C-alpha cells in the first residue's frame, strides 16, 4: 500500500483537501482526529496529561479542556514538548493500526494527514509527502476566523510549527490553497486523476 503523507501549516487546508480526496474514494487516516481519540476519558494519555498539567485542563465533566491546554502549550515550548511526549506515541500506535487494517483490506493508496509530519520526524513512515501551502496572511486570517483566536494567539500557534515556506520546499507535490475552495477542489481532482487513479489503472 502506498502511503501519501499530507501535511502543511495550521489552517492551511489539509483537512479540507483530505475530505475532497475522501469524496473521490481515497482512504484517509487523520492524525488530528487520532489526537482527539487518545485523550478521551479513560485513556492513559489523559491521565498523564492531568498528572503533568493539573486538573485545570479538565472540564467539569472530566473531558479534556482543549482551549485551556492549548493556551498553555502554544505559549510555552517546553510544555508543548511534554504534551507531545505523552500524545505522539499513542497517536503513532493508532495510526499504524489503522493503516494496517487498510493494508489488510487491500487498499492501494492511503493518505496520512498530519500537521507535524516534518516536525515529529515521521516522514520515513510515508512513501511521499504532499504539502498544502498558504501564504502567512491568508493562513492567519483563516485561522483567526475558524478558531476565534486573537491575532497574537494565532501567531503563536503558527510560530510553534516549521515555517510554511520550509514545508513547501519539502513536498514532492504542493497544493496551493491561497485561492478559492473551487480552486482547491480543481487541484485535488487533477491530482486524483494524475497521481492516483491513472497510476492504479496503469
Ligand atoms: C493542544 C491541543 C489540546 C489544542 O486543541 P485544539 O482543539 O485547540 O486544536 P486541534 O487539536 O484541533 O489542532 C489544531 C491544529 O493545531 C496544530 N497543533 C496541534 N498540536 C500541535 C503541536 N503540538 N505543535 C504545533 N502545532 C500543533 C495543528 O496544526 C493542528 O492541526 C491539541 O492540539 C493537542 O492535544 N495537541 C497535541 C497533540 C498533537 O501534537 N497533535 C497534532 C497532530 S499529531
Ligand atoms: N480555499 C479556501 N478558501 C476559503 N477558506 C478555506 C479554503 N480552504 C480551507 N478553508 C477554511 O480554512 C480553515 C482551515 O482549513 P482546514 O481546517 O481544512 O485546515 P487544516 O490544515 O486541516 O487545519 P489544522 O492544521 O488546524 O487542522 C477552515 O475554516 C476551512 O473551512
């Protein structure tokens, strides 16, 4: 099974692009979704987070208060590394399990969508990397609009990742998401035809 790592900066449009590929029939494993699964109540990672960061990162119902934890870790790189040390091994394990199930089901190509593919050094687990690219002003505007963040909070999230211009250089394929949603869809469709469907046929 061929695994395409789909990455890009925060709010670059990875999830949007992945949904479009999924609509065309692609198999998708999403690291952000797995990151949510591994911190559900009862999971070991949630207990470790509370042990490291305290009860203040829990909601009254015992679920993770993502906004509270986000405020801490995006303002403090050492706190972020502690959180990653807890969550990343659990995310990787789940990703391997999901990819293995897809492999066993005879899937030809699967996308592994991960914001920190380069930062977390997991490029060796995928066969090639595609990057969803955006200029920083558009990125900032979309991030602030989607998550209701202040400019300062949005900038600190962007600063916690490898700069987008660097990521762009590392992708075999770059999907340019500076334009409209229709333009994104047109690129996805072209890539689907040229890079996935036609190859499978050939
Ligand atoms: C800090 C948390 C609780 C904030 O939750 P929130 O709901 O606000 O954001 P969400 O999880 O939807 O992530 C949104 C985006 O933030 C960026 N992001 C998330 N974690 C990190 C990180 N450790 N470093 C840099 N950027 C990150 C990614 O681009 C991601 O797509 C959450 O992001 C988290 O648990 N992060 C640690 C796990 C992780 O590294 N996830 C990234 C996928 S491997
Ligand atoms: N071409 C586009 N035009 C306008 N808005 C867009 C476009 N593509 C994506 N968006 C919007 O930008 C925001 C970020 O997109 P998306 O959630 O797909 O990014 P992401 O890379 O998955 O983000 P994250 O790393 O935070 O998970 C969303 O609100 C999405 O609806």
